[in-house]
């Protein structure tokens, strides 16, 4: 496994969590459902099933679609990547490009009022991305929600207050990721309300460009190694 500068890993994670937050806001505003974090969706399923006035079928179907898509996406990512530690020799770039294509497809489905299909496809993309998370320097990098990041921040702060000597990056990384998630959410809201183009198209194209660039760079590096060996 090759080694990469920690700042490069952090920058890539920031871009991913920014894009996921932006896409998530779009679906919250347009469909009333989250595609990037499932905790609230499962809670809403529980509320729907326990409501005294009966199950609200439309809402239940939306959150169930998000749960299904996210789970299948994570399963697919686990099957294709299947590695518990960060190794950038694996095809992360092409997977990220696929996430971008899926977001573009979900936008087309939204435009055609195929809401449930759009939710499944977008949640699949988020599940695919989130399951790319790996352990880096002992920390799990998640890029579609901030629950774990806030937990890491709180635990680290508690240990510091307790008097433990903690490396600064253990507080810096989740803090920076959280800030980029917030900025992505703000950007998604601004694009939704003010931009003449769909935020999902902007985010999807960004994913495709970044993922394809990474994939081609990895391919070029491998070809160069083969040529030098010959």
C-alpha cells in the first residue's frame, strides 16, 4: 500500500462530505427525506407505524426507499472495495465517479416526478460513498453524515479536559469534516433557492470530474510502473 500525505486524504474527504451534504439538502427540501443519514429515517418509520391515526403511506414509502437504497449502496461498496484500511490503490476514483452519475440520474427521475425511484438511486449513491469509509490513523472516515464526527469531537474534548495528551489531528479532522458538511448544506440550500440549475447536476458533475481524474491518475501511475519495469 502506498503512503499519501495526510492533508491529501483530508482534502478528499472534505470534498466528499461537502457534496453529500449538498445532495442531502436537496432531497430534504424537495422530497422531505434524508438520503445521507438513516437514523432519522428509521425513526420516522417507527413514528409512522405507531401513529394513532394510522400509517402515512406516502411518507413511509419515502423513508423506506431511502433505507433500502442506502443499504444496497453500502453492500455494493463493501463487495467491490472490501478492505478495512485506507488503500488508494483501490478504485476509489471510479466509485466516486459512479456516485456522480447516480446523482445525475436521480435528478432526472426527480424532474420526471418519479420520486421514489429518485430517492432509491440517490440513497444508493450515498450508501456507496459512505461505505468507502475506512480506518485512517485509527479514525473511521465517514462522508455522508456527522453523527460519528460529533461523537469523536465530544470524546476527544472530554479526554482533553480529563488531562489526557491527545494528538491535535484527532480533534482537527472531525471538526474540519463537520464544517465542510455545514458548508455543503448551505451551498445546497442556496443552489436550490437561487441557482438556475439543479444542485444535483452541479454536485454530480463535480463527483464525475474528481472521480475520473483520480481514476485516470491511478491508471497512468500503474502504466508508468509497467513501462519502467519492462
